[in-house]
C-alpha cells in the first residue's frame, strides 16, 4: 500500500481573515446591487409620473384651488438626486397628503410632478 500524502496544513488565521473579508465584500456588492435595482425602479416610476403629469392639463379654477390646498400641507420636494430611502420617504409623504385630501389619482400625478421639479418655491 502506498503511503498517504501528508495532509495540508491548517489554514492560518490570516487566510481566514482574508476569506471573511472577501465574503463581506461579496455581500456588500449584492446589497448595493439590490439597492441600485430598487432605486432604478423608483426612478422609472417617477419618470412615468412626470410623463403623465405633462400630458394632463390643469386649466380649471377648481383644480388650481386644489393646488393651493395641496401646497398648504408643505409637500416635500424631490430633485431626483436622493438615496432609495429618501425617494421612498418622499413617495410615502405625498401619499399621506393625497389620502388625507381625497385627491384623485389623475390630479395627484400633476401635483407630484410639481414637487419633482424642486426648482419652484412654494410659500
């Protein structure tokens, strides 16, 4: 019978640390990719809202009064430069206002578009 080859030396603590560091980096990359995909989906949703808002018209005095009422709630503005958490918070805050005012969905798109501009001064 042939002699057994010597068993490999046990991994050093330095190697274990390197392996753990690589695993942590892989996990961080996966988390960043998931956040990027969520942010991308949120940005697509905002683009759709902007497109819908630009196709709707707000020429009726009653709807302009709705805008004045909406602005009294001090809605948050959104410039498009935000983290995923900030974008989700912005959407949540606007949805609260729309529910509280029973704002119809077609009008809420226009109001969201106004808040997305971020260049306007309200009040």
